[in-house]
C-alpha cells in the first residue's frame, strides 16, 4: 500500500495537494501543499466568455470570488491598470492578473 501511494505521489509531483489529501495519502511526498490561493473572476453579468471558467471552479469545488460588474462601471475599470489589454474577463490569482478567456481556461484546466 505504501509503495502505491509513493508511486502515485511521484506521478503527480506537478499537482498541488490540499491538506486533506496529504492526510489521506499519509506520504512524505505529499507534503507539497500549496498555499491558500484566492481566485477572483471579474466579468460582466453574462455567461458568455467567463462561463467556462465558472464551470471549472464549480466542477472542481474550488472557492472563488465571482465579481460581476455593471455596464456603467466598465469605462472606469477599462481605463484602470487592472485590465492589461482593456478586456474582460480577468482572473486574479493571489495578486497576479490573467486576462483573456482562453488563457484563463487553459490555466484553470492545467491547475486543476
């Protein structure tokens, strides 16, 4: 049993483990626990481009802050430095900003 857990941990070194998973596996290789990261998804109150990212979060059970902005608030946000390309959606991951829906979806798919 221990060797199976060890092999499983070695195959998934690129994956970050939660504290509950490390306790479940009980392996020293699983002690690679990522820090708690906060996710903020910012988009209009529409499904369109951010819906895939929302579904990934919900499917994987990851808590995230879903910020839906109003149309009248968009010009002020667009001119700020928060949007790198002046586009939405944007995903803030622990202070880093990822923009464009395709890049966000690829990041989330690889992360989870």
